[in-house]
C-alpha cells in the first residue's frame, strides 16, 4: 500500500476511533503488565473479570508474592493457561523486587528479561504505559496488516517492521490501538464486516464480504 493510501487509511481510522486505547482495566503500570501477561490467548473481557478481584487484594509485586502461586492461581483459574501464567507472574514479581525496586522498567531489554514477557507484551507496555510509538502485533493486527495490504509479512516480526515503515508519523503513537480495535470489531477473522468498514475503499482485500440486504 502506498504512502498516500496509508495516510488516508489512518486518518479514517482515527476519525472512527477517536479514543484508541486498551480495553484492559488497570490503574498502574504494574497492573497493566500483569493484565497483558494474562491476556495471552485469552480475551480482555475474561482478564478484566479475573483482575477485578485479584487487584482488589493484590496489586503490587509484594502483595502477589504474599498470595503465593496457589493463591494467585485461585484468582486467575478462569483464564486459559493459568498454571504457567501464575508461575511466570510469581517469577516476574521476584525479578521486579530484586532488580527494579518493585517498579516496571521502561526499556525493551529489561522488560523482555522478565518472566512471561515477550516482544509483544513489551511493546504494549512501552506504548500504553510509557508513551513509546511501538506496535505490538497480535493476531488481529497480523491479520489486518496482511488482509488490507497495509503491511504484509509472513511473520509477526516482519509485519511489525513493515508497520514501522508504513504508519505515518502522526499516527504512530495510536496505531497499535487503532489497528487492534478495528481488527477486533470490524475486520474480524472469519467474516469481516466490509460493508461497515470505514477503510473499505482503501483496503486491498480482494474477497470483501457483500452487504447483507
């Protein structure tokens, strides 16, 4: 997709989604980090339901360590992969206390060194908590970038790098949330809602779904 179309695409998304932000509920950078770790292969809705009760009793590294792994599992057992996530979160909390005075670090290398934190999670934290112009490529963004022709790539990393080049500078801070929200609610996996799509005229997808009469 050429630069002119990219500019028009993000201009339209920005008008359609005037307040692009995460749908995870949090009140601190630490809470956001825990919520993002829990959100892997899980819906934001299911994470919010669990963290509402978890954060009411434990929303610091020290408090979660006090719960212990079994106590933590009891709060997050409704979320997929909760056993491994609990193990990672306990390790993560120990690392934050031992290496970062209990605070969430602001560099990619330090974030990715934490248990359960990969590049995607680090990008979310850098963008949402610290205001960096990073783009975390999840399944929605990977699908949308390839389907629309915006930033095609065979791997998540390839799409991330392609988006870094394609997204106009003025939209880079919000691009992650603009794309994920559009992918989650409009450019869906099985049956994209092309007739309701504000960027349908710019999208290069050849199999657009017809309007339902």
